[in-house]
C-alpha cells in the first residue's frame, strides 16, 4: 500500500533529516516508527501527508508511493483525497470551535452528505465521550479527549491510511492505554495505520510491524513482537537494563 524507497529529505538544503529510509506499510496493518527526538519520524510523516513544503523541507532523492501513486510533490489536499490523513503532533484541535464543529472541519473535503453522516456516527460510536460533549468547545476537553477528537476529526475524512504523530504525548499511562485500544479498533474496522511514537510499549503492543529510526536512518525493523524482545529495543525504548 505505502512504499518508501531510499528516501532522502533535507530542510533548507542543509539539515539531513531523513537519510535513505526504505519502509513498507502493507494494506490492513499497523506499522510503528520508533526513535528518539530528532530521529526524523515527523519528517517522514510530513513527506507522506504533503505537508513537508510548509516546513521548508524537500525530498532530495527516493520515492514514496501510495497504491501506486507517486506522493512526492503533492500537497496535503491531494494526499487527503488519496486517503492519507495525518493527526499532527500536539493535536491542534480548534479550541474555540465545538467538538462537533471540529469533526465537521475534518469532513470538509467530502461532498457526500450520507458518507459524512456515516463517518460522524462511526466517530461517535468509537468515542462516546465526544458525543456527550459534542456542543462543548474543544478547549474544555482534557488532553486525552482532545487526542480522541483529533483522531476523530481525521477519521471524518475516511482515510485508507491514518498517520498518527505521537498520539501518547503528554498523556497519563491509563489514557495512553485507551489510545492504543482505539488504534487497534480503527485498524479492525479496516484502516491501515502508520504510528510514530516515543512510547515503545504502547506502539509495539498495537503494531504488526515496526521500524526504529536513528538520526534519519532505519537501524532495526521487523515484526513488532520480535523487535520488542531485542536487546537494543529493550534497553533504549522499553527501559530495561
Ligand atoms: P521529534 O519527536 O522531536 O519531533 P522526530 O523524530 O520527529 O523528532 P523530526 O522532527 O523529523 O524528528 O526532525 C529531524 C531533524 O530535522 C532534526 O534534526 C530537526 O531539528 C530537523 N528539522 C525538523 N523540522 C525542521 C524544519 N522545519 N527546519 C529545519 N530543520 C528541521
């Protein structure tokens, strides 16, 4: 489904954020990308979602293909139309808008009213708390609820591949567990997921496959359960000695 080959990305012609990454997201799977700050995880998502140029980044070499379509040079609106929707780091919901207005904003590109209503029902089924609070302003939600809203907003565009950038950031362990369950449920309902995370426990728990990025390069990759057993992942990302 998503296929990245020998990708090189720079910012301002100088900072090499991604250096020769090759990666696959097979249809129907959850794929996790782990790595410390500055490893290039967000840059990878920006390249896929068409937001790289907004951050003055540029693909220098390599290919990114989604269902056979070349994504390099496309903008975010085109990516959304192809079925690629990103939930940005830090959630960025509209605090002054109500929960329902936030969701509607996510479905704006979709002209089909019936499909939109169906997508909204699906979001409310998945997140009953959003239904309860549908007329409240986004700013009044807790951090966990705002993350749910950001994910719900992305689902309104009916993505084929959902791109999640550190959904666990700043949330309590119990809430992180809920986010993991939500990701698993979204996947069960047929959406593939590319999950960028620093929380390796959650990410490897929910993912089928995983990649570890280290200063812009893939240092490890494979089956998520098997990677969780490797010394490097245990030591660096799971906090074991
Ligand atoms: P984090 O978890 O901190 O977001 P990350 O793994 O997502 O880390 P990136 O944000 O992709 O890493 O950053 C990779 C490298 O690119 C870093 O050295 C970072 O400083 C640099 N970088 C990211 N965005 C820009 C930008 N807009 N302009 C210049 N350099 C950037």
